[in-house]
């Protein structure tokens, strides 16, 4: 093997990793996205060595190596190359048919001599022709000719190990029927043989194997090697979609990619050894050379293959898995991807449709929205494989990164002296979401609207947008009534402004995970419970929440199916103007803090946001917000599959 296999767990930056095992053959984007792999010196030496050996072997074989097959050298191969579908796999060399053919040939010669005799006028020629006719008519001569024909045929013929029929059982039954009336000794013996249960079982086994064999198009035996010839059409619209690797001096199909001709035709399989492509031998060639060769070839490609000896897995219906990615992936930056050209780049938050997990380390997928333009599926790291890499990365401390807990620390203004309830749960959502999350499409029912959570840093304008939604359509939008431990004021009623509860009761509910978010303000506890949100949902209205990112995890696990919209602040200059129109003046460092905080939020939680609204101009932002919320009624949205179980 040219490069080493990746055995599950990998070490980042290992020297071996730089060598990609596979080379895409005819995959779109070959030239653009690929930095051509350099031949590794040691590998090239090995290949040259094998090439040399192969050359020697050929010389010893008189210029014909075991695998160096010239289709023109064999009638069967020649026939096959002219029409691979024709039944050349089923030669009928045997029996009566053959004898009849020989007799026909003799008859033809006989007629020809008679015709010549008529044309000749002199007596001597007449006599010679007569002698010849007598010889040809002799039974001994006919017999000798038949023997010659059989022997010469046997000398040239290839062992027909391919099945001649898939109906051996039926044939046996037919023969038995014919023999029913036979009283001859041989007839009786043959009948006894054919009714023997062992022989019947043998015929049954033969037929089931023959069916499998015959399904393998164009499989023939040549010089003791099973060779398969397949033809595929290579066009710009339908690329082949396969990768090859070197195994000693062989070129082996390493991966068949969904969506390509190879996969769709079912003729090229993983593990098949390619001997020739359009008559050009590829044995001993480096995969890069094979890649280059295929780059130049177009139209019909004829592959001469040694089919993989491995049993083909039973074809099973692949179910597509939809995932949301929680990491950025760039194959050109990944030393482990087995074939860079086929790597699929994506970003955090992208929805990917995984169509094959046959290789648990490298899945085949399309990016949502790309299916139409992208013919071939791309390779993405499998979940477990990626998880191992992420775990490994986490064990290597990144000096440039702040400790996780610190990310949440934002100096509060005097008015906001709320003690963060997140001190009760230090972990962030980002800890759990390292790789992919399985997603499904969900269309909200008309009577159970998804709560809308607006998230953004202070002063990004999310509070104002919420207020506006509530005031414009109070029948459509509502807030969840919060809980508090403070005493009710004169005008306040329990269950309207707040649910007034005891501190002990609040803390018990908090410990039981009944709050989406909570905080402390002037020695009183405040919080929004999942039940309060559910109450709004059950009333048929849309619950609008303004939340901190730290509440996202609880909200996501609450089965409330929230739709999360990130309200991003505009540029610092624009933010300063907007705040000024509201009569607020902000110092440059405060403005900077808002944009910094927004960047942080997006970086850590971006994939959990279903949509983003940049609050450049409040009216436009409000319209955009309404549009997004209305879309929930008209279009299904991706949600974690776990929400629907
Ligand atoms: P008040 O007691 O004057 O009604 O509210 C005091 C503070 O508690 C305000 O800053 C208000 O925003 C905050 N508050 C009200 N409800 C909630 C809530 O459900 N959760 C949190 N974390 N704070 C709240």
C-alpha cells in the first residue's frame, strides 16, 4: 500500500497523515481545489521497484505477464471488447451442437469440391476431385476431422467456469421425464442418479450460485484470472466518482462516491483491481498517474478489472441522515482526509444530508441547498472520528483562548446587579455540541406556535423589538408570566405581572430544572419557567422571550421547540446614532463591548441560532423579524430530531 491506513484514532500532525491514500478519478473540481500531491520518494522507489519486477516477469513470460492482458489476444476478449453485453461468458463448446457444426463445415467443403469438379474439364482434374470427394465422404475421415476439431478447440479454449445455465434443476427434471419410459440400462442408471437427493441439492446450489455469477456482467476467465470488462460513460454532467489507491503495484478502486457513474451503474466496486483503461495498462502506475490519465480521457471508458474477491454487501436502502454541523470543516486543511478533491467544506450551523455512512470514518454528504449543483457527494469526517479529534484538540491547551467560564463574564451596569443563575451550571452548550446533531424538518401546527427567543447583547435592540411585537399584535404575541420572590406591589395581581412565590419554593423549582432562566435582583429571585411558556403556547399565541445565551441549553432540552433569532448590533458608529435617537449616550468602550459581546455570542452559539437579524435600522429589523416568524407557519424548519421523539 502506498500510504498507511488510518486506524480510527489519529494523531494530529503525524508525518504519515500528509499522504492521502486515495486519489479521485474524474471528480469535478479536480483541478481547482487540489494541490497536487507530491510523490513521496520512498513510495516512488517502491513503485519503480515493482514496475521493474513486473517488467522482468513479463520478459520471463515471453512478453506476457499474468495480468498483462491484451483483449485482442483472445477471441473471447476481443468479442467482449466489441460487445461486452453479448453472452461471451457462456461459450457452447460442447456436445451435439459442436458436432453438428463440424459436420456442417465438412458438408460445405464437400459442396465446394463438387462445384470445382464441375468447373474443371480435363480428365486428370476430374479424377483428383473424385478422389477428394471420396475421402471427404468416408466415415473414418469425418471421425478424424471431428477429433481434430475438438482437440484444437480444447487447446485454445478457456475453461468455462462461468455458469452455462441457471436452470440445472429444470434440466434434470426434463431429463427424468424423458427417461421415464426408457428401459435401457443406462437410462435407468441415469434416472437413479438424477433422483438422488444429494445430486438434487447440488443442482439447487449450482443454480443459486449461477444466478449470482451471472448477475456479474461480463465476468470471464482469462489465464486463470477472473477478469471483468466494464464500460462507463464519462461526461461533464456525470463524472465517474471513484477514488483509487495503490496496493503494491496494483491500482485498486478504493471508494465509490454516491452520485457518480460508477455508483449509478453498479459496475465498479470497491476493491476491484484496475488492469487497463481504454487499452492502457495501469498496473505499476502511481495513483497520480492514473488520475492524470483519466483526466485526458472522455466518452466511453473501458475498464479491464479483476473484480474484488470480497463479497459485495447486500444492497440495502440507504437512509439519508440530516445533521447540523457544529464545527467548520475545510478539507484542504485536513491532513487526514483520504481524498482531498472529494472533501466537502462546510461551516458551523450548516445542514448536511449524509447519504452514506458505509465508511464510519468518512461519511458521504451533500450540503443543504447544494444538492442541485453538486453532482457528487463529498467526504466529511464521521461523527465518532471527529469527536476523537475534538477530544484530542481539547487536551492540547490553546494559549490564545480564554478559559471557557470567562467567556460569560460581562461587567454589569449598576442597575443590573443580578447574580447570574448560570453559576449553578457552569457548562456551556458548546461543550456538548462538538460535532453533528441529527436534524429533522418540523412544521409547527397552527394551534401550537413555537416560542420565539430573541438573543443578543444588551443594547442590540432585542428588548425593543420584543416590546414592539407585543404592542402591535397583542392577540398574536405574549410574554410568559415570570416568577419572583419579592412581594406584590399594590396594583399587581398574582399570575398577571408575576407568579409570587416563596424563596424556598423558587429554589426548589430551580433545582428541579423548571426554569429556563433566572437571576437575582436586589435580594429577590426572578425567573421564567417552562410551564409559563407552555401556558402561552397552549393559548395559541406566540411566546416571545428575550434570553441570554446561557439559557439556550435549558430551552433546547425543554421540548418547547423554540425558534432562536439572534439580534446582531450594527456597526459601533451606527449603534451610537441609534442609541442617541433613544436619548441614550454611550461611551466608545461601551459600544465596543456590545459588538465584542455579539461576536463572542455568534462564535460560541452561532450554530444554535435559527436566524440572524442585523439591527441596522429598527423598522427594517422589525419587518425582517415579522417575516421570519411568519415563515414558521408557511415552511417547515430544521429542528433537532431529539425534539420530535
Ligand atoms: P421589578 O421587581 O421592578 O418588577 O423587576 C426588577 C428586575 O427584575 C428588572 O430588571 C426586571 O427586568 C427583572 N426581571 C423581571 N422578570 C424577570 C425574569 O423573569 N427573569 C429575570 N432574570 N429577570 C427578571
